[in-house]
C-alpha cells in the first residue's frame, strides 16, 4: 500500500529537517482536495482533480491510492464518471494514511 522506497527518496530530496513539514503539507492538500471532491464532484473537473491527487499520492508513496486516482482520472477522461467510486477512493486514502503514519515511526528508526 505504501512505497517505502519512494518515502525514503522524498526524505532524501527534501532533507530530514524539512521532511515532516513536507509530509504535513502533502496530507493537508490531499485531504482538502478530497473534501472538495466529496462536496462537489463536478464532472467537468474530475480528471484534473484525480490527476492532482495521483501526483500527490505518488510523491508521498501512497501506491494503492495513486492507482485508484489513476483509474479515476482515466475513467473521467473517457466520460465514464459513473464508474468512479469516490467513497472508495477516500477510504483507500484513509487506510493509506493510517498505514503511512503508523509505519513512519518504524521507518524513521530504520
């Protein structure tokens, strides 16, 4: 669910002293976008929204969430918005975030 190699790369890219701040920013931006998506799943912006979420997920190593976002982006781009289960996407994010935050402590100690 989490690509810990990507997390290690991110930590190297931004530096250990900035890592927590970058993680907090990514999580804030993703959660903000998910809230807006749930409140207003505007068909005309779905592909762009899922593209943004996919990119954020990939940066933070949220592999499963990124794959769901890619599927949503593709479906929206083909006009198949009805095939997108936004609640499943949100649930995957929640599970990914939980695994990430729990594993981050073990990851930092390694």
